[in-house]
C-alpha cells in the first residue's frame, strides 16, 4: 500500500544511509520519483540486503514496480510524486537470518517453493550460582553461568523478502500468502513466488474512420415517412473532400514477463505490415492527424473499394458490376459525374445520372441530366433520354424511346423505335419514327421521318408500310404580316416628315426671316462680330422673330421624331426579314436511292422540331403518318431518287 508524502521531517542522525531518491521521514521511507534512477536501483537493494539490512513495513508491490515496471508507476503517479516505500530500514541480524531455510526453485525458474514449519531461535541466558546458606539461611549469589536455549519464534514477512532476494528469488512473491502461513504457524509447503507471463501485444489494424463506407440497401425513406421499395437508402456511398476514411491503429507492444529470479521474459513483437500509402488510391491521400495515420478523401466523390488489390479510392466515376435490378440496386439516382454499369439493367428499373455508360443489355429506363448516354450493347423495351447531351448506341435498339432534343442521337440499328434529337444519325432504321433538325439515315425501311435537313441513302417500305418523310417548313404568314406592317409604319413616318418639310419651307419663304436666319448663323459661327450699338439692334430683331423661331424648332423636333421612328421600323423590318430567311434556310431532302414505297411531303411547323416535343409518343407517331391536304406532296414513288430544297420567293 503506497502513501503520499505530505511534508518533510528531520532525518535521524544514526540512520542507515540511503540514496538520494529515498527520503527518510518520521512517518516512513519515501521514494522521490523525480530523483529515481533509470537503472541501478537493484544494485542498491543487493547492497542493502547483502549488508544485513532490511526494510520494515515494506510495500513489496511498489518495490517490484520500481524495479520491473517503472513506466506504470510513472503513468499512475507522475514524476513529481513521492511514494511511501517502507516504515524504515533496520538491521537483519545473522541469528534471524538462520531461521530461513533454502528455497526450491524449478529449473525454468517459473516457481519458488518454500517449506514452512515452526522455528526457534537460540538465546543465551544467564543463571545465578548460589553459595552456602548464611546464618540467616539465605544462599547468596556468588556468580553466574551462561547457557544456550531454543526459544520458539515466528518468521517475518520483511525478513522473508530480504532472505529470498539473497537466495535469488527477486520477483513474484505472494506476500499475502506468506504472511497468512506465518501468522497461523502452519507447517506447509507453499509456492511463495510465481513468474509473471508476458502480456501479448496487438498487431497493427485498419479501422473505419467514418460511418458511410458501407452500402445501405434498405428501402429509401421518403419525406412523408413512407419507404420507396424501388430505391435503396445508400447504394453508392458518397464522400466529402477531407473526410477521414480509414485509420491505422498502430501496433501495441505487449508487456514483458519476469521469472522469479527477476529475469525478463520478452513479449512477442506484434506485426506492423499495414501500409496506408499502398492502400491509398486515386482521390485519396495519407495524412497524420491527432497523432494517428489516416487515409483522407482529396475530393468529393464516390467510394470505391477494390478487394482484389486492397485499394481504396474516391472518384467522380461510379462503376458497378452487379447490374441494375430490384434485388441488386433498385432504381438509382446518381449525383456523380460518370457512371459505368457492366451488368444488365432490368426491365422497369430507372437509372438517373449524368454521363453514363452501359456495357450490357438495357431493358429499363435511362435518364441523363446534362451528360451523355452510351449503350455498348443492346436496348429493348426501354428508353434513353439525355437532357443536354448525346445518346449513342453501338448495339441494336428495339421498341425503345431514344431522346436527345438538344444533342445528337447516333445509332447503328434501330427497329420500332421513337427517336427525337437535334441531330440524328442512324445506319439502319426499320419501322422507326424519327424527329430531328438534321437527320442522316443509311437505310430507312417503313419509317416516319420529320426534319429540316434529311439525307437518306436508301428508302423502302417495310411490311407494306411506306417510308414517309415530312419536311418541316415555316409558316411565313405571320412574318410576312409583320414585315408588311413595318412597311406601312415606315411609309406613314415618311409622309409626316414630308409634311413637316413643307411647313418649314413655307416658314423660311419670308425674305426678312430668311435674312435673320442667315445672320444668326454667321454670328453663331463667329463670322460676324457685333459692336455695342449693333447688339441692341440684334436683340430687337431676335425679339421680333421669336415666334417664328419657336415654330421652326417645334417643326424640326417633330420631323426628327418621325425620322427616328422610321429608322426603328427599318431595323425591326430587317430583323424580321433575316428571321424569315433563316427559317427557310437549310430545308433540304436528299434520297440517293428509292428502293420501295416512299413519299416526301412538306409540313408546316411554326416551331420546327420543338412542336413535336409536347406530344406523347403515340401522338408523335400518328402525326408522322398523316397525309393531309395541308401537306404539299413533293415526291411519291417506289423507285428513283430525290434532291429537293425549300425555296420561297424573296420578300420585297
């Protein structure tokens, strides 16, 4: 039991000398940890016990701690602590030393056994020698004799510790068991000391540093608290820049053990083969924070764990190999920049993202917001819609909807599909409905096509259904009416200007007023300098013609107003004429070979392709197959070729 030293007290002058780290006070011997030597304390103990001196009231646990586990003592109490070690140091008499017999230590020095039995100590006693009795009958003491006798005694725990040290038992004494046997006076063989086995350490480990590293395939919860069984809660974990991903837990060294003679038993060194730098992949870095080694995310993105290479990375690209189905992923709403799917997309599944690549067949619906869609295999019964990007298929597309209204659709083979885009390029289209500004088809078979610039290498029928091409032409009536209105407005302005000119001419026909105007011009330009007398006359003349000047200024302002209006109408008319010309430009149809029933007609579409985007797929197909009196027939035959351009008379 340790006791903290509170205050210093004087040292006994006749006391046994102690090293500087041991302080003798009235209430005991204290050890000053700030002065305790890193090594050599066992030498002092050797010398102390060897010189026939022992501790009284020794704290054996503290003694062995100082000798064999000093770090734990320091950690528990701090370097400034002063701990009570014993009551005092006192002589260990040779006679008392003889009470202690040999101790038996096994060959491996794992145990020390001692046989306890009653003990007696030899004492020399003096006995008086009596002489002859005196007259009073009392025998006087005439001398003394000495003799040795054995007196029963008991062993002492502190003496036992000192004796065992001298007999090379320096660690692991069970002082409680020893004290119990001594107090009871038993005759028993007892293991008085047992070795301490080393404490194993722990190998270095990897620990997750955040709670979003794992996918959560539970149903996604909606705002109203209901579960959306079509979507998972967190299929692709998203990581923020700077987030801690993995933490390296450094190996922890074990504590050594000790044999009963104090020999250290080393603990096995734990493994430390974890290299975070080797595990850190693209988008991550290794950094030491709070004294620990972490893998951090360098950018916002999605977590990728490669179990084959034991590599972790954070990228803007999500790559999935398990396919899209209700069982594997559910419907996906992706926020990453790029997504690559290696497996099939199940019928009925919806994938929303940006730049997306599908390397297996797609049977569901794919929606891109501002990115591309690349179908490397086939699509059947699904849809691919890109709002702001392109759609490309390197396989075959069947009975699907392909849409890229502000981008390009590029297909190798399409059958029974609805295709909308700003530009459409198809190698072969069978029974498809196609709407785009610019359309290029290698082979069109039984297709309904509407566009402004259409080029077909070969057109034919499919199952008695002709290929019908509708050339989207503008409705010029509104523009022409606006242009005519501008002409009328300009003419009205010109008539008013002419009237104002006539009024100004009449005003200036007065010879005297005309002379005043000429004189005013010369004075303003500095050609004529007036003296004081002339200034008075000039002011009178100015007052005389003030009314005429005011009328002339008003007419000039009104004339200028009409000229400005006429100029604005001219600019607006020029803008309308340019718009008219632009709406008619580039409308062209070319069919290199007509190999089956093919018709070409013009279709008035004021908003061009945009007019079709508001319709449902069924309505679009119906409109592309219309033969209406409002549509002007351009071509109809099952052989031949066609080169046609839309021409409209120039507007005067």
